C-alpha cells in the first residue's frame, strides 16, 4: 500500500512514462513535484524499496508492478471523480476531492461503486477509465 504522497510521485512518473520518457531522475521529479532534489530522491528510494521502480545506473524506471499500481490508482481516481460529479459536485472539486481520498478505498469498494455507476468507460473529463486485472 502506498501513502498519498507516494501515490502522487508514482502518478507523476507514470504520466512521464506515458509521454514517452522511459526513465526519470531525482532532479526531473523534484522540478515536476516542486520539491527539493533530496525530497524527490527520498521518495524515489521508497518506491524502489516497494518494487514500484527499479534503478539502472541512477535512472529510475517504472516496473510492471509499478504500472499495475499506477493503473489501479488512476482507475480509483476516475471512478470516485465520476461518482462525485454525477452526484452534483463541480468537476474541479470532484477531481480535487478524488485525489485526496482515493487511497482510502479498497479495490472491492471501487468495483462496487463502478457497478453502481453502470461501469463507466470515461471520467467526466472524457479520459478512459482503465480496466485493471486483480
């Protein structure tokens, strides 16, 4: 299980990967996360110890496990965001709230919410809700 902070770092790394970056370094992450390099390095080390990243010659690469966890976080976020938006919460507030509470939901809870919502394929922003195998 990742902390909220670790999840934010992972999602930044995952988004970088989706944009074509095969690896990241502490300086890049520090700039993206608006933190000092030692803080970014510490976060990368924590993700490394959890098997989310691997280190090759000082470059951090997302692992298969990391990809799975990132997709699960993204799915959770987008389902919660969809639920809040459909309940009448403004889109920006729904997204912000989903980011804050997404780590509090179990996979089973998210699947129940997804079922209740009719298995949406896209979030309110129009982005796809990924399918994730258990």
